[in-house]
C-alpha cells in the first residue's frame, strides 16, 4: 500500500504545499513529510483528518493507495479489470487521479 505517496500526490493535485496542508490538518510539516515518505504511519484519527481535508472519503483514499501486492494473487485479474473503471469514477466524482 502506497498511502504516503497517494496522500502526497492528491495534496499536490489540489495545489497545497506541505506547510499549508499540515497546518490545515493540525500536524507538523515534518510529520506530514514523514507520512508522505512512508517513514511513519499515521493513526486513524490523523488519516481521517487528512482525508477530510483532501475532500476524499477515507475508503477511497485507501483504494487509491492499493498496489498490486495488496491484492491476493487469485483476485488480481478481477482487480485489473475493474480498476480502470473505478479510477475513472473516482477522478470524475472527486476530482483526483491515481
């Protein structure tokens, strides 16, 4: 799961600097940097704040962060089939892309 990278990408798509976004979320820029670089894993409370300020439901944030290795081998083919459609939906509905 590439949660930190996904948070960073969406934050940048929304045009916010780390300092601005960290301030809005109520965390330090250093902590946000560590999250985005997968040095630290945020707790659920922090993730909820991040997703709220990204204007993205937390389950959608988790979905966007999925990597192929997160999907069981026997379900990867189905994931590959539905993934493009879901990404299109998320992009159109929430204005973010994977």
